[in-house]
């Protein structure tokens, strides 16, 4: 019967694809599958066809069932994914991009709750005042048979008019007929991908940090609740008494994709070329601000810049500079957090960037902390499976357990190997970023003389002095892109 299997299934509905995986009670991944979104290339920025999400989820579950026959009758199924993303209940037909994603400009400068409400307002303006709003994963769960509900992580503010509130890890219905998961399988309330990834990565004690990776990325650090760093923007950890602070960046994997498209070389080739270039990228440095920057500069007008090009610089130098520039961006956030008492001592790297040992070793060296890389790099899908296991009563729900109560993937550790080129590169990165930001603050009618870049500072990369007085907000985004993810 459904619910009696020794397998749970978690699904992460990401910005580019769906990832489904099967987990056993010891936390071992028995199999995983991925499916892309049909028709996604035709969607306007910030819009999506929710039925494409549903089709990709069904495909991923079907492929998982072929890999792991027991996944057809799991003990529970949980869906999580990107957020803030809003689906109207007035979706006229498949192929219509009516959902608004976290890249939509509605509410993009506010908190996730404000962004959700702004998205709902935009949907009401487009479809009428009575349109109901759903979080992405709640809408998908209803397609499989769940009741209308609003899944919320413990301590998360409620959303108005998004349905009755249910806690992540609680059962919200059962799978109906006609799916690749057996009818009667318990459906469990999920959460946004950032929460799920932090849970799976074990951000359950002060000092543990994570870069969730993906196209954007960022840095989040666990701190004691009530500490100076746990301001109004802190996210609650799965463990009571622990909060998570930090901020997202605007381009992480995205800038490597940009270089891939620019050079016509695939990512594996670029990473191989980067490995042949020494630290410092032979003087080439990249500011990875393709879509502005979020933490810690919070300036959507910034743009990417490349410095130090010479006739001898090629794709390898550019690729190395991209990897180092993203690591410097994380270090910039770490400097701000350290000034507020949230100093990371271990960094968990996840998402597709974590599959590059070179990239992980650069992050370890630049930040000066060990980097842990999980065997399952899609920690959001793993976290969804943890929620499914909580629904099956294998382990506590988030907010009801202690550190060590949940399994986590096996980790490979990269120890930091400091290099003077990285220390110099970080100082240069900070100064060039300051100069870029200063140029944007000069009025358009200013003379060329007044637009000159400021004199580089002698700031040390180990100096914990805040570089920007704006508090790091892990939920705030000046850019219409997904928080943290």
C-alpha cells in the first residue's frame, strides 16, 4: 500500500528544470532524474507556463520510477521549488505563460512576502479581481490531488489570500489516479528551495555556511537566534534557536553560461582551460554583475566588467577570472557578515557549480575555510525528500528537531590553500567594484573630470569593516531574480 514503502520522493521545481530523487531512511539517494520545461524558450522574462512545470514534474517522476521501481509507491511525496513565484487559478490552457516567477519585476525590490503580494496584484489586474493565488509548489501539489493550502516554513510570515496555512512536512492530501506515483500516496507540504537546501546542507550550528549555487548563488551563514547578525531579515533554520543570515548574488553560474555562449565552448572545456591558468588569471579580473548585483551592493544598475585583458589572454584566462570573480563576490558578503559577528567556518557548496572541483577549491582558498561538497548537489531536492520523510514520520519536521536528527548527503571536503594572488585579487575586486558603484552615483551631466574613478583604497581583505552600511538581507532583491537560489 502507498505509505508503507521504505522510499520517499522529493521534487525541486527549479528555474530551469525539475529534479526528483528517491531517498531511503538512512538518507541514501537511491536514484535521481531531471526534466526540462517544454516551451520555456518562448516565455517572456518573469513568466512561465505552470502546466510546463507540471509536465516536467510528471516526466521526472516517470523517469525516477524507471530507475527506482519502489519510487512508484513511496511512503510520501513532497514538492518544493523556486520562490517567490505565483500561479493564478485561472490558467486558461497549457501553453499559456500566466504564472509570474521570481524574475518578474512586480515587487522585486521588496521582501518575498511583498513580492508574492505584488505578483498577486499583477495577476488580478490581468485576470480579474477574483483570481486566487497559489505558491508554485502548492499549485502543483493540488494537480496531484492535494487540498488547497499554503505551505509555510516554521516562522515564515503568512501570505494573504494564498490558501489555508500548513506547515512544511505535514500531509496535505493524497495522490489521485492517473499519475506515475501510486494513488493514495501521501502528499506533503514543501517549501521554497532555499529553506530546503539549507536544511539538507546541515546549517544547524553557528558558523556553517552555504553557497546554494545555481545560476545566481549567494552566501548564507547559521548564527544563534538573537545574535547581532540575526536581524529582521534572518531566516529560521530547521533547528530551533538557529537563524540563517546572508544574501544572494545576481550572477554565479549565469556568468559561466554567458562565457560559454560568447566563446562557443561548452562549460566542461572552459573549466579544463581554467585549470591550466594559475591563480590570479594572469591579471584578468571579472566583476560578475551581468544583471546588477544583489548582496552586498544592492545595485541593479551595475554591469559586468572585465579588467586586465592583454593580447595573450584567451578563453582560459577569462574562465579562470570568472571562477575567481564569483568567489570574490562571496568573500565580499563574508566580510560584511563577519563584521556583524557571523563569521563562516565551513562552506557547503551546492548546485551545478559544486560539480567543479576547481571552482570549489578556489572558493575554499578565497574564503579561507573548508568547503564541503555533497554527493547530491541538488540539495533543494534532497530537502524536499527530507520533508517527505517528515510526513512519513521517519524524522522530525523542520522546527521540531535538533542538529543531527536528519540525514544529510555524504560530503567531500576541500581544504583551503591560501595564495597571495587571491588576497591581492580580492582587494582589487573590492576597489574596482567601489569605483563602478561610485560612477553610477555621479549625475549624468557631470564632467569627465568629476566622473574619474576614486583612488583605490588600502583596505585589506581580512579587514572586517563593513563595506556598505546597508544590512545584508537574504530575502531582498533589487533585481527581479530568485532570492538566494
